[in-house]
């Protein structure tokens, strides 16, 4: 049911909206994970997040927020202030929290490494949904070479203007510069006038990632990217 009064609208923006905003922004930043595909799971997590935001708001604003929900008090006596609080609590704060990435402190890194060595069964799980996603999360600029089911090679340069799809979309790859690849997989130079190439990678035998700063990759393409 849609809010029918100012107190109801404030309640909706404070205790319902924040979790959904937080989750939407978070997914747009880190991409979708397997647990983001199912609608019911997303709704449950959004409701829990909204409850957490709401409790934090109550802890900070205290009686002022309770009075506003009950239709009285200082906040409702100042409509502009109420609008700003609703905007901040329902949209701005959840968005900012979703965008925050905790810094990688040295002691955290050392603790993670220690745990991986001694308790691998508890800390080796990676939330990255597929090996495809893992590859392009940390690949940086590189050369890509693929072998399709017909035994034909294709490849090109994966740079800042390239793109790889993420889970659960079909595995497709846009390389900003296309290269001629011989039958034995050797890069023979950039395709003249190349503006990129789109590869359907849903049914490949092999995909190779070649670093542009490694001698092997540089020799094969004849020049560094």
C-alpha cells in the first residue's frame, strides 16, 4: 500500500526504501553474484538491510524520528527539513554506504594469508560466481586468444575500452583492437583499420590471457599494446 500521509511517507523512506537502494547500488558496483539472481533472496536481504538502516536512524535521531512517524514534533513542523532528512535517509546515505570500499590494511592482508595457510577449509571460498568473471576482474590490459570448437583461432587486445560480460549474462567479449591470428595461434599483427571485435565465448575450447609486458606475448604480436 502506498503512503497516504506525510508520517507514512517518512516511515516508508526510513524503514523500507534504504535497503533496496543499498542493494541496487551495491550490485551495480560489484556486479551480480549467484545469490543476486533469485528475486526472493534479494527481497529478503533488502528488507534486512532496511531494518538495519532504520535502527541506526532511530539510534541517532531518537525521539525526533519517533515523533515524526507519529505525526507530530519538530521535524514535521519544518517541511523542508523533513524532506531533506527523507532524501538523505532513504537515498543518499544507503547509496554512499554501498559505494564505500574498505581499505586493504596490511594487518588484514596478513591475517587473511595466515588463515588461508592454516584454515583453508574455512577461508578459501570465493564469492566470484564463475571463472570467467574471475579472469576479467583482475586481468588488466592484456592480449586475449581464443580457440573455438571448429579449431579456429581469434584474438585481440583487451584494454580500457574493452568489455567482458559478467554473470549471469552470456559470455561475450569485446576487444578494442582485433588481431590476425594464424592457424597455429600466432598473432600476425593488428587488423588494418580495426575498431574492435566482438567474440561469442559461450562455446570455446580454450581462452588464453597474455600479458603485454611479457616477452612471449610481445614477440607474438610484434609490438607491445
